[in-house]
C-alpha cells in the first residue's frame, strides 16, 4: 500500500510537470528506503508472531496434558484417602474385637 502511495505521488508530480524526473527520484528515494525498511521489519515481526503462535499452541497442549494428569492425581488421591479410611475403620474394629477378646479371657 505504501509503495502504491509512493507511485501515485510520483505520477502526480509527473502529471503536473513541475518537477524533473531526477528531482522526483531524489525526493522519493529516502521515503522508499524507509518504506522498504519498515516492510522488512514488519515481515520479521510477523515471523516472530507466527513462531510465538506455534509456541503458545504447544504450551496450550502441554497445559491440557498437565490438567489431565492433575485430575487423575486428584482422583487417585481421593481413592487412596477412601482406602485409608477403610483400613483405619477395619483396624479400629480389629482393636475393639481384640480388646473384647482380651477382656473375655481375663474374666475367666
């Protein structure tokens, strides 16, 4: 778009006939260099943006994997907690039965 604008400026100057071709070329040259420089910078930035998009996509994928693993760990922890509660209840029941058996034996 900037190149087209520069070209239109040149055509406009030629149409009026007020400037020589050499003068116009000298006036346009710094502008054209600046436009070319900006084009290069924009292209470089676009490449960096594309690379960052790829990295973000990869990180999102990894994050989803981590979330899945965390959910699995949470599920397993709840299961382990439940099993531990069961074991505690069974142990307490065994202690009560053992105490009752001991008391019964001591009474004899």
